[in-house]
C-alpha cells in the first residue's frame, strides 16, 4: 500500500453540507497518496466525529459509522438529533483530511400538521 497523506485526502457528499435533524446523512472519504493520487485499496484508519458548535454548545460528540469500501473510499454516516450548527471532524490515520473540520448546519425536522 502506498503511503497515504491525509492532507491530500478529501470528503464529498451531503453529510459535510448539512441537512435535517433526525434524518440520516452520509459522506464519503476519498483517501489519497502523498503524490496526490487516489488510493486504490482500503485499510486506513478513518474516524469522523460530529460536534455541536456555536455559542453555548455542549453535548457529547456524535460518532460516525465508517465502512471501509476496500477501494480507497470510506462511507461515513451519522444522525444529529437537534437543529443547529455542527462541526464534522474527519481524520485519516490520525491526521485531519483537507478541509476538516467541516462546518455544517442542520435544520429542524418538519412538523406534522395538527389533526383536523
């Protein structure tokens, strides 16, 4: 396996762009080698954590479920349970990937109409 470089690795997908609280969201991590080429095999240690951010933010970090696709990509999924600004931190082999932490906003879930 070629040497991976977290600073050349990236993430893409809805989960680093925000969404609706209470709904599952996901994103992919694309591992890259030191020369900037996409990795073609799995085996790296990828962790992703979501934290509520902003004034008065408190709470436990939300761990993402990470699945090694075996091809240099890693599928990450998570659910936040309340509206607000969050920060998604992603690490590859213990170092942050390019752009991490990602600021994201989750809106409140839609409310059901009152029964007539």
